[in-house]
C-alpha cells in the first residue's frame, strides 16, 4: 500500500476507482494511506442508482474519517452530464467535500507514474485513452457491452458461450471449453445457455467466467485460444487508434482485472504492440486507485 506524501496534506482525501464489478476506495490522511476498502460497483451503467448509492455508503463508512476532497475515476464518464451525475451521487455521502471526477483510464496512466501516454483497461469492459504533452486527449472504445467492449472480461465470457453454442449447432464435440462452460454455469445441455445468458445475472457474472477460456486454452482447446487471440488483437487495436490521433507511442500502461491476471493475454498484447512499434508497454503492479496519489502530487487536478 503506497504511503506517498501529498504536497497539500491539510485535509483527508479519498480516491475512488469505480469499475464495472467493484468500487475500490483509499483514504489518505496527512498525505499517508489511512484506510482502504472495497464495495460493489457504483457505476450506474452497471447497477441501479439506488444500488450505487448503497455501495458508496458502505464504502465511505468503511473508510471513515473527515473527507475534504474526493477524486473519483469511473468508466461511463463520457460527458459533463455523466460527470455531474456521479459527482451528485458521491456528494450524497460527503456533501461538504470537493469532488473531482475523471475517466477511470486517467487513473491507469497515473498509477503507472506517467503524465502522458496511453492507458488501457481490460476488465469487465475495455477502453483506451491517451494524453500527450500538449494536453490533447484521444480515446477508443469504452462504449459499453452493447456497442463494443471487445477484449474485456465480459466479452471473453460471452464468446465462450457463443463458441459452445456454435459447436453444439454443428453437432461437434463441445471440447474442454464447452464442457467447462456447462459445468461452471450448471447447464445440463448447451441450449440451456441461451436462456441462462439472457437472465439478469449481469455482466459481472459473465466476466467472471472468462477464466474458463484461459484454462481451456491451456488444455489445448483451439476455440478458446482463438478467443484469446481475438481479444488481444482488439485491445491492440484500441491502442493503435489512440496513437493514430495523438502521434504518440509510449508509454502504454495497461490495467484491469483481465489484463493484469492473465499472463497469456499479456504476452499476446505485448507481442502485438511490439509489431506496431510500441516498445514501452507496462502492466500495472498497483491498483489503479493509487493513481489518485500521483495526480495530487503532480498537481494534475
């Protein structure tokens, strides 16, 4: 847990990393980490506003302390109205605090101790965002699961179901991937996956099945390997999109649960980016919420 001092340690600061699956909070007191806690997602694209408020209340209770400043990074902050809605939601817990809202990719870049470069998230969803030395910004993806999120945990989980159904429709053996999907979901027959997938189990549930694809690929399932290959290619494409706008190639800092915890995906991403001239590619070794510390110490807010 980092213990960097902020330049202005007068008031307690809370950093929030609001993801599709969870919300991670850290409180700094006098510039030093004083508390850390996690709760469910507070992203209203993933949960209802009521649930988001409950999760925030739980988190701030766990963090404790007198909060003077909140810096929240979240996906789905695409417009001023989005930022205002999140700010209002947080203000319900800390009405007298200053509240800054940024896109969660900015936390990724900052958590990698970089003031410029390209940040990538491959977690429940996927997105890339970049900032150059002139202050120009560019983004690719982050449109949500209905419009995109290729290469994300949810996408990988969905593709596992699709691959299983394709094999079933073609009267082919289900293979390691298909059998593991049935076992993990409790489905007795492949066709049961259709109704199961359309139930309100949520993106978090299907993102949580992504690990089945990596295990199946490790066991030699070619379909599972194709999903991973495609996911890596999509994520590299997000980086290339941002670089084409900014004309910048480094550093590339990658976070999100899927990217950080799957070494095979990391290898494919690094290899794919290297072919396109991206030589400084880093995967986060700290949680993104600690990027708030860097943003405050560097005066970026």
